């Protein structure tokens, strides 16, 4: 009797093992930003891709998705129906800085902002479970050494959106089907990512031909799929005294840029005291220099007069 029960149990297990998806939970890989060597090709084109590769993933209940960061990205899976978390949050300190002539900036007394503490608690190398009823966040890759994937196990059917909190509009989705469904294979999943990467490189090449209006300087150039050229268009411009130039973010941009004037070269690591270098370095600290966060002049006012003595930030 015991022997028959064991044989029956083994037979049932054999049948279960042959069912789709029963051999064990599958894991699908999602890159946060373009992976190597595509990232190097984009860098050669002075571009980046603020996107998840692939942007859409289809799995079954119980399967996992591992998120691997390439660049300054995170994976934010909010409570279902919610949006991404804020990148910057106000702190307790108040702005108290003056311009090059010693006059207080208009934002004196306003809050000093810093990165959201939630994002400064990286979870890479760990595994979380997501049902859509609670938020799950990988945090940013700010820890020492190369980051490991952040793995999320999905235990409830549905379609869920996830975000990068750094880059507005950078989002992806995971569709979770019932256990045993015929989800796309790992090979199909990888092919979707490769096609998306190839499209991003083509877009980056096309962005190099960007030509804005004669009185506009674009702060970055945006293309489809979150591709962003990290350059000014045009990079050099000669104008007559009294000319009004408009510095603008490109439509559809998923990045965050500023147009900042003043002495310094943030690419020069030895320069630590000039205005541009001080402002750039503050993005590596918990609090951001308010001169880099707020515009130098109140929004909605007349055009700003740029002179050699003016040291402002847009």
C-alpha cells in the first residue's frame, strides 16, 4: 500500500514536471540603461539611452526579473496605480548664498534640496517579492564596487509599470500571466532587447544632425526611446551685443540638464574651487548647492542680462 502510494506520487510528480513552467521559476534580465558594448558606442556619439532594455517583459506567476544598472538608474516598482518617487526632496536647511557681487539670490531662505533618502539605500544583490500592493525600489547604484542585479519575484497576475526615478519618462512594464502560461522564451526576450539597443544607436547617430532655431540653444537633444545627446546644440555660437538667446530642454527629454555660466571646467578633476566645479560636485553630496538647483533669476521675469561679472545658473 505504501509502495503504491509512493509510485503514484512519483508518477504525479513526473506529469507535473512536464507541464509548461512547472520545471522551476524562470528569470528574465532587464538592463537599466544600454548594456555594454552598446553603452560605449553611445558614449562615442556623446549620447545615452534612458530606457529599460527591453522595455516590456512577459513572465508567469512566480518568475523573477533581475534589474541590472548601467549608468545612474534605479528600478522603482510603486504600489499599483502610483507613480515614481521624487528624485529630490527638501531638507531642513535654508539657502543662504550670495552672487559674485555679494547680493543674496532671490531664493535666499528657500529650502535646500537633496536626493531622496529612499534612493540612497541600494538593494542591489538582494531579492524582493512584488505583488503590486506595496512598493519595491532598488535604490541607486551608489555603493562601492560594481553593482549586482536587483531581483524581483512576481507572485500576482497583472501588468505592472516600473520607473527610473532619476529620468522622467523612463518606464517599463512587466506582464505577469497565470502559472503555466506560454510566456516568451529567454531567447525571444533577449532578441527584443537587442533590437531596442540597435534602434537606440541609430537614433543617437541621427541626433548629431540636430539644428535648433537660430535664437535657441538646445540643452541636450532628445530622440525616440529615451535616447539623449549629451551636448549643446549648437556647441558654439557668436552673437551681437543685445541678442536674446533661449536655452531650452528638447521636447521629450528624459534627462535633467542645466545651462550654467561661469568659470571652471567640471571635466578637470584638479579644479575644485571654481564655480562650475563646485556646483557640479554638489550633485555627489547629500545636499545640492542651491545655486545649481534654483535658477539664478526668478522664473517668469524678463530676459537675464549676461555680463562677465554675472555668475548665474539657469
